[in-house]
C-alpha cells in the first residue's frame, strides 16, 4: 500500500514509491525481525510478493518503448 508523508523529501527516481513500500514491508516482517534472516533471503521465501511483482513491473515498464505513450507503471 502506498504511504504518503508530508514532511518527507520528494524522491524523483522511477518506482521510488514502490521501492520504499517494498523496503518497509520487508524490514517490518517477522522473517527479518524474529528469525533474523536478511531481506534478500525473505524475498526468496515469498514475503511481500505483491509489492515485489509491482516493483518488477515498474522497472520493466521503464525499458518498454510503449511506455513513452502510456507512462510508467507503479506510483
């Protein structure tokens, strides 16, 4: 889910909203907090899968020539 902050600096990188939400999802998950695994290991285990897929789609849309007309996916 997208999170919006009023006092936060604007990050103009592509897919920055999805990246930030994926990062916060991973760091707040029990896999990282209780089991002590790295976020990379948790991603391989299927944690935060919906955000991972949307981040992939956003990055892939950057390479797609049709996205010049449609705009990038993600937020």
